[in-house]
């Protein structure tokens, strides 16, 4: 059995390797020294993406989608060694939305939220024997 060099191990298993955020994201520094990932989709592009799919969007739905994009850019960070509980992330989304809009989400409910996260970050939901269902590879940043 041959031993791999540490550089090969790191590359093979993704340890200490740069991570590219999926889709249109830019990393920017905040005034608190925390790196934030900002989605570059603007409101017009967001609306155009949905109308191109044949989905009509009302202004209040567009506001919810914008708020969802804000939530993702402020509170989620890709991490090769971390994961987050599905229900924790869902609860934080609802809390964030209530704080921003003073009501509960009407468009992005639990099932839609799960599908958006899975598709956006290109991951599958795992099950941890202790914590339940998790999203592997992302970290929640309070």
C-alpha cells in the first residue's frame, strides 16, 4: 500500500482547497471583518429569470425572493467541513423574513425552501444520527 503525499491528500479530499460558490456570487469583506458572499443577481434579473420560465411574479412575491437572496448572501457560507441542520436553517429563514418584512413567508415555505437550498448549492440532504437531517457543505453565519 502506497502512502499519498499530504498535498495529494489535500487535493483529493478537498482539505484546504479554495471553494467556489455556485452560481453568481462575489466574495466581499464586511465592516465586521467577516467575508460575505453577495449574489450578483439584481431584482430585474431575478424577475426576468422567473418570467423566462413562464412564471408570473407579483410585486410582493418579488419582495420575498429578494429577501431570500439577502438571507442567503448574509447568512450562508460554503464550508467543506461544516454542515447545518435543515430545521435550524428553515427556522432562521422564517425569523429573518419576519424581522425584515414583519410577516411570515408566503411563497417560500418549508418544502420550497428545501428545494431552493438543495438546487442552489448543488447538494443532497444527509441524515446525522444525532441531529437529524442536515445540509452538508454549508455553514450558517448568525
